[in-house]
C-alpha cells in the first residue's frame, strides 16, 4: 500500500503523506517513496509542489514499528538507515522548484525536518512543532543542517537540547514557518503563494534556490565572482531576455500564469 499520494493539477503537484493511522510517521517505505518522487522532479512538468499530510497530523516523526526494528540494528544497519533518511531530506531540500509545506496538527522530529526543507511553510494556528529527538535519547542529526539554516544556532541550542514542543507562532518568529492561518483557511493562503510563484520564471526560481545554498554563510567578497557570473548568465538566458523584454514592452512574460 502506497505511503504517498501524488496528484498534479496543471503546473502544481500536490504530495501528501498518506499514513494517517500512524500520524504520517516515517518508515522505510515512506522514505523511499518521498525520495523517488523528489529525485524525479521536474520531469513531471510541475512548477510548484505542495507537501501535506492526510488525517489529523502533518507528520509525527518516526513510526513506532520502524523504531522497534532499530533496537536490533547494528551500527552498520543504523548507518544505512540514516543515510537513506539523509538522502530523502537532501532530495527535498534540493528540489529545483518551490516546495510549500502545509502543516496542521503536529510536525515533530523528522516532521519538523520536513518543514525545514520546505521553501515556504504555511501552518495552522494551533499546529505544534518540536525537535523532540533528545527526549528519546537520540539527536536530530540528519535534519540539523536544514533546521539550523532555518531557525539559527541560538534557537537550535534551546530546541534541540530541550526537545520541547513549540507553537506555530514561535515557529514563525524563528523562521521555520512563514505564514499562519486557521486550519480551514490554509488552502486559501497556499493558493495565494502558488499564484505568486507562477508569475516568476521557473529557471530563475531554480537558480535562486541554488544561489542561496551556495552563498549562505559565506562572506560577500568570497562569493563576488559566483554572484556576478550568476546574474550575467541569467541576463543572457532565454528567460532573462524574455523577462526584460516583457518589462520594457509592458506585457506579461511567457511563463506568467493567468
């Protein structure tokens, strides 16, 4: 039985964790399916992806049955398992198209990691977040690069060490969430983001995402050549030429969705 539902409506692909009876918790199958989908993009023609969870919870972290298997794993078994999970998060983080997270209920452990790899996160007002691994005697290791990039080292020190749950309001304040709304209004907020994203050039979005990853945390002088080359390449690209001509001619560029 599939653990993931993927539905496409024009340029928007809706990806939903589909294990509601276990609060969409991770197991080997879900990790494999998410990785396979993410590594295939953008061959499906999508320009925006929306990630959500079926049932009452976005994602509660690790599945209990999966965790019970880990008790008997060797170090090598655990290493293979962790590397597969890390591959999934990297694939989602490196998507060349924008990934919007639709969070309701709770995003705990790896679920909070999913929020961290989304470019835009829209959360229900009453959603709960938590990097809860320390409560189980483990650590949020494979999600740490993405989580720290979002919330910063100071918040990570508090939240990773305490494992405390925190509100959507706090998540927005520290940068893990970008917008909050009543759960019934989440889709309207997401639709507004989708419309805005579809007015931006898909190649420029992919380039901007790659640029953020390359220059983040580095000194301006160290990336001056990289950034100059990046803008020069975009100016002579087909999208860049079309975008600048459309602006000067006071018309919409060809990629602009009505």
